[in-house]
């Protein structure tokens, strides 16, 4: 018996010590993370529209297919993307060309499916559509990439303990949603701008000289824009009235290198000492860049950011794995661009649906009132238990305090955030933990009333109450798991605290409370007298 009590006591002390060190670390102080509603900050709700990402990916596939069709010598063939579809038109009735095109699609473009080609004025026209499963996978991967890159940007911003969660796409119109909580953030407008920008960087081959308007460029191209080209604007300054002035560049669509192939980007300086962005390429991209710049000296290499021309230098020398991006940047603009390139481009542009700001004063007020409510609830429960169960109420109070420490300790270990709904969950858990002790005490009373000895009554009380305690706690834990799985931010915060508290209450009510009785009987043998225990309980 002595060994059993010692083992139980050591286990309880170890649990308490671990919980205490998780909540309060010497030299660092308290280690409980506060959520947005208790600390202040901002919450953004964003919708990820994957339509543009699908269209861009489809356009890239169309470019690859166009190149392969041309390499195979298929005469009078055109390939273009229309939204999320690819149209292949063969302008001859040569059966060999039909076989070649179908072989290319079947062997290299397994993401797409097509029906028998239609005839249009003698041409064969193929309509390629995404396979539903492949389209779903691409959209999900796009949302994951957006979420990961937004996390990277938040890390660069330097917000402590941010929270980023994703709600899957419920319908094509609604899109997937990303909820971002940034506790303690003050410059919300700058953060919003950082999170909004796609930062999609491309190095595109120039295809002519710029014009003052799109019409000027079209005249330069003979009135028709080739399928593999696009016209993009460049901001060159402002006129006397302060209005932006643009010029327009004809460019080839297929990039030589993209921002996704950067190894690193940082603030740099151009030849005149102005702010610029220095970049370093990954090995495979560096080899491709080296080959291209060596073969196209004297030609334009246009740097495009989010479909806007940043600069259009001539290739004066062969470039290996590094260079600079210039564009009349201020120092902050260059630093922001370098940060965006390091964190990765967003394949789909996020659309801000909702913004909720909580000031630091309001957050502190909510925290103080929440803590006061929890302490008040704890004091009232302790008072009621001590009045009704006399000295045995101390057993319940000790178990309850250990329960609270375990909850806070586990939350600190899991890096979970304490929110206002979480405090509500803590208060609810306090009531349920005491409820378990009440069931045990009442069972012990019943056992004593039928004439059992004190030790047998305590053993029987715990055993008979255990089924009811397990039943009530497990059913509530299942409810908490449902809330956590299907709920959003505040509901999840409530569910986390509730689940941790219920598991802790099982441990304290069944294990800790009984150990305290065993210690009491061992240290004070007189307490095993029936008259004494009845007075206690």
C-alpha cells in the first residue's frame, strides 16, 4: 500500500511540475499565448479565387503544346487557351497530322481530355478540357500554395504567434477561404498590402519596341496579336496633372525564368545608388538563364511583376545565377518586393472579404474581464463545495486546482492560444470537474449508509461513480471534437479548452482525488473511523 501511494504521489507531482514549467518558465515568465480578442490586432478573411490560376496554368499548357506541335512539323496548326480550355485547330486534312496531335495530347497532356474533333470550314478543331479529378487536385494545390506563401510573408512581417487556417471550397463561386489572425499588429494597411500582392515575377523575351498605347503596338505588329504574345504596360511617370503615364511592350508569353525559380532575393543598389532588388537563381534556372542570355545579346529581356513591366534592359553580357531588378523603387518598396519574392508568389490572387480590428485597449479589457470571470467562478465553486462537503471539500478543491494547472500547461505545450471563448470553456470545465467529485462523494455516502467500512466505502464510491463520470465526460468530449472539427476560430478555441479540461478532470477526479484519500488515511489513521469520515463528507 505504501509503495502504491508513493508511486501515485510521484506521478501527480511530476504532472504538476511539467504543467507549471510549461506555464511559467524561469527567466522567461508566463508562457500562455493570447488570441486576437485578448491581445488586440487584426483578423483578415480572404477568398482564394482559383479561376485565374487555372487559366494561367491552362495557358502554360497551351504554350507547351503549341511548341511541340510546331516541332513535329504539323502545318497550319494553331493552339490557344480560352479560360480553362485549350483549342487546337488543324488547318489541313492530313491524317498524319491528326495522329500526331492526338499522340502528343495522350502522351504528354494527361491532365486533359477531349472528344472527337469537330469540323469547322474544313479545319479539325479539338477542345481540351481538364479532367475533373486533375482540376480538383490543381485547385487544392493552389490553395495550399497560397496558404503556405502567406504564412511565409507573415513570418517576414514578424508578427508573434499568428494563426492561419483554411476553410475548403464549398462551391466554385464561394471559393476556399483563408482566415488570418495577426495579434498585436499595428500597421494593418501595410500588412494588408503585403498579403494582397501576388508578386508573380517573370523574365520575358521582348518582341519589339514599346508604344504609347496598345493601338500603337498593334500597328507595329501588323494589326494582329500572335497567339504566343501579349502586350503589357510599364509605368514611366506622371503628367502635369499628376496622372500616371504608361507605355506598352509587346512580349512573348513563355517566360525564360519565373520568380518561383529564385533561390534568394534581398535589398540591393543599382549603378546610381538607387534602391533595387538583388536576386539569385536556383541551379537549373541559372543554367537556362546563362544559355539564353548568351544566345540573345543585344536583345530585350523584360522583367514583369504581376503583369506590369518593371524594367526592360538590353542583354549586354551573359548572365549566370544573379542580377538586379531596377524600377525606380523607394527603399521600402524594394525591401517589400524582396520580401515578397523570398516568401513566394501567390498562384491565385486573394480577395479580402472581411477585416476585423481589435484595439490593444479593448483586448486588454476583454482579457481582464475574462480572467476576473474565471477567478470569480472558481472562488464561488470552491466556496460552495467547502460549505456543503466540509473538510472533504478540500479534496475536491485540490483536484480542481490541479485540473486548472494541467489545462494551462497542456495549452502552453501545444502552443494553443487562450481566447475569450477559451476562458468560457475553462469556466465550464471547472463546473464539470467539481461535478465529478460530487458524484464520488455522494456514492461514498451511500456506501457508508449501507454499513460498509470507510476504506470499502471509498473504494466502492469511486468504482460506482466511474461509469457515470466516464459516460458524461466522453459524450461531452465527442461534442467538443465535433465543434473543433466543424467550427471556426472562436468555436475551435472553446472546444480545445473544453476537451483538454475534460480529459484532465478524468485524471484528477478518478486518480488524484482517490490518492488524496489514501494519503489522508495513511497519515491520519483516525480518519478511517466511520464517525469521522461522515463528519468530513
